[in-house]
């Protein structure tokens, strides 16, 4: 049972629990009208301490499409946080008004802290450069619908692997499945953190390799997960300017890829995927956006115990 549970990291749910969510998401996709009043009388609290477009609006759309309502804030400055209110006090307060909380915070571990004090389920909607588990659910549902499986895949992760919380979450999730391997494509300055390699990949005897050139490896990939170089994660603007254009996926590189390649991106993009790629049937990043809403609908239903 997922009722009443928190979702802080992508490792929090077992494979069978994830499958429950995906099966329900597929049911919603097939017959959305059947779920239109499923959360009537329920309220989602959205606590977004840093900017978001897709994640926040996806959560809000998910709850509204389920017949529920939404309260919350889209920036810390518009809440009592500006007055110095602590995370424990904020979640206790919102827990008095809402039935479930989606929380984004720039500091790693903030949603975990909130879960210790919250009387209602907390969903981590992204915490700094740490994790983004609901984006991972969207990624997995897209993979499920394009590849039909989660095993025996070669996954390329390209760009900012150091600060990219979506990358960290996806590696943890796909490491649960059999015979997957990872190709980590990044400049030296943005390599995957050592703890991901030692505590996830090495610990589970998962194959991986680190390379610097996308064109050298794209032909071997089943999935290519592109990321932007995130300006907000840099302390030194000069480093950001030097690295931001390191990897750009264009039609020339796409021509090197397999015919059944799946290209994903958590968005927003800056210029790391050329617009010419959008019309390629292998480009699935806008499908990810739609799947993200459906999988959040399923997650809300499960955590509230409605389904």
C-alpha cells in the first residue's frame, strides 16, 4: 500500500510499487474521464521555494483534472518564509489545510526534513542538485511507452551530470532493473558525483563508462537523456559560460543514432537540443511532459489511497 507514504527519492518505491503507479497511469491515459472526480474534496499544497514551470503546473493540472483543488506558493518570497518561518512550521501549517504536499526546494534534503514533521504525504518535487523523483516517474513512463521495457537498455546521459538531479534519480531508478548499462557523457567539470558511482553503480555491479564526446557513442544507445548546463547551479559564472555549449544535439548527430533511439530531456532546454530535432520521431521530450502529468495523477491517487 502506498497510502500515506512520502516520496523523497526514486529509491523509496519498489519495482512492484512503481508498476502499480504505471498501470494506473496507463488507465488514466486510456480513459481520463473516469477519474474526473476521484479527488473531489481533496487539496494539494504546492510549496515551491524555487522557480518551476512544468513540475509545478503539472502537479496543479494533475490535481485539478482529478477534481481536487490546489493551494500554495510559487516562490518563497510570497510566503511567510520571507519572515523566517522554518520548514517544519510551514509543513505543519499546510498540513492543517491540505491532504498532500508537493515541495521543491533549492537545498538538498529539505523535503526529507519536511517529511519528519508533516502530518500528510510529502512529494519531493526537486531538491537542489540531489533528486527529482517525480520527473523520474515521468521518464520511466515515457520509456515504458516507447521501449516497452526497463531492462536490457543502454542509456546515455549527456551534459550536466554533476548538478543534474534528474540524472541522479534516473540512474537510481533504472539500476533496479536487469542488465542495464550507462554511458556518462560530460566534460570533466560536470562529471557524475562519485557517490552515484560508488553507492549505486559500483555497489550493484552495473556497467558504465565515462566519455566526453557524444558523437563517439550515440550509435550504441537505446536512450539518450539530454540535460542543460544549469546556470543556477554554478558559483562561478565564467565556468558556466565556458561549458554551457559543450553538448548540442542536432540533426547531424541524430543521423548517427539508431532508428529506434529515444531522446529524452527533462526540460527546460536552452540550446542543447536544436529545434530541428523536434520533428524527428525519436524526439520524445514533449511526450515526457504529458506523461509527467498522467503519472503525477496516478501518484496522487495512490498516496491519498483513493485508488
